[in-house]
C-alpha cells in the first residue's frame, strides 16, 4: 500500500520535471547565452538538492516498477512481494550511496 | 443465516472487445516502456551527471557536442517519446482515479493530451532542427569542432 503511494507521488513529480526539462533544453534552439543562463540555475545549491531528490524519485520509481512487473509475472514474486519491498529500498540505498557523494563533490567541492 | 442482499441494479458488463483491449495495451505498454526507460535514463544520468565534470560540465557546448551526433539525437528522441507517453498514461490513470466530476475530468484529460503532444512536438523539433554552431554566436560558447567551419 505504501509503495503504491510512493509510486504515484514519484511518478507525478517526475512527469512535471520532464515537462520543465524539455522546455529548458529547448532553449538550445534560442541561443547559447539563453541556455547557459537558465541551466546555470541548476548548478546552485538549492537545485543541487532538488536534483538529488529527482535522482532519488527516479531510482525508487524504477526499482518499484521492476517489483510490480515481477509480482505481475511470477507467482514466486507474488508470494514474496513484501520481501521484495525491502529489496527495493536496499537497491535504492545502494544507488544513492553511489550517486550522492559524487554529485555533491561536483556541485559543492568544485571538483 | 442471513440472506444475501438482492442486486437491484447490477453494473453493466464491460465490453472487453474495445475498452478491455485498450486497457490491456496500456498495461503492456507501461511495463515495456518502463523497462526500456530504466536503461535509457540510467545511461542519460551517468553520461550527464556522474561522468566527467558532472553537473558543472552542462552548458551549450556540452549539449551541442552530444546532439551533433545522430546517435544521441535518436537516443534522446526515443527517451522523449517513451517518457512522455509513459508519464502521460500514468497521469491519465491518476486523473481517472481522482477527478470524479465530469467537467473536471474532461478539463484535466484535455490539458494532459495537449501538454503531451506539445512537449513531444517541441522536443522532436529541437532535436532534429538544432544547429550546434549557430552563426553570429560567441565562439567561446560553442563546441570546439565549430572552429573547423568558420
């Protein structure tokens, strides 16, 4: 039940980001200056955190999506669907532990 | 023993030949596109945010360098279509679940359809009409291969 809520909220958030992301990338068609100005905002500390949230939302939605596919397809997965929720969170933790230090070093460390 | 209540107005049987088929395709599409999007977005995020200089490397020259290659044009095109249809289909389910008033349901459904089409058309135009070396632009902002043309 909670994973259903997580799947919906992350899905809706990603959809709205996708619209904004296509619009900001469309600025490459306007001028290099326009694109660089707008994309420069993505490099501020606030957006660095929002990007971390975005990667978190995509990872959760992706892993839980795989769980939904498995539960629909195989009875063994249906029997163990609660245990699979734990695997979703473990996979999510591994991705974030890999991504966050790298991303924060890029954004804050000047690396 | 208590008696089961009599059904006065049973629901109409759903026509599985039309509505059922559409829902089945939407169900299959959501799963197939979802699996493909995991691979595409993992590559997209790795190339743009993890490798090299991460978020700091993203500027016009970086994007122009990528989109000058047909591989990335078609990669981004596939990702754009699959993501917008997958997301639009998911949003349709959310609207169907919560927007119960007919006028609200119709308004949101049409807003979603228009948004989805506009974003797909805009994104496709940008990907395939894009010039990585626009004339009269500041050369310092362009990818390095643009020098060969000037």
